[in-house]
C-alpha cells in the first residue's frame, strides 16, 4: 500500500498566524520549536513544518483528526535530509496502520510545500 499527501501554504498566511504568540507553540513539537527558536522563527521554515503536518494527515487518510499537529515533527537528519518524527496519538495511529513515511519540503519567497509518502512497513 502506498499513500501520498501534499500541502501548499502561503508563507504570508503563516507569517500572519505567527503574530499570535501561541501559534508556534501549538503547532510545533518540542524539538521543532527549539530548532525554530535558535533560527529566529523564519516564516518560510515554520510554513514548511506546517505543510509537512498537513501532508502527513492526508497521507494517513485521516485529516487532522485524532492527533495534535505538534505530535508530527519535521526534523533534519544527516546532510539536512528531512524526516518526520511522530509522537503521541500520531505515532500510535501510524503504528496501528503499520505505516512508515518519507517527506520532502520546499519553499519559494511566497509558498511552502510538502509531500509525504506513506508506505506499509515491511515485515522482517
């Protein structure tokens, strides 16, 4: 089984949402929040994180129901490769469905986008 989710956001819309001091703490996981804080909360990066969460929900086929956005974190691995780290109910739902995920994100001056591919985990 393969499932794909995609999201596109206007960075200006996210920048406007960031004027509410609680916005980032509501949508970003603890590690994500720390990374964004160290970088000064660049709106294009926050938008990419938001897109990844929305794309994840679409790849899961659930929409943003049954888990919190902050339970899905967009992080960087070796060489800057993005990956999703799941926690809480998002992790439980993914394990229940036996899904693993790949993510790709990008942004321009005006838009951020993410694609998430969900695939059934191969049994050992």
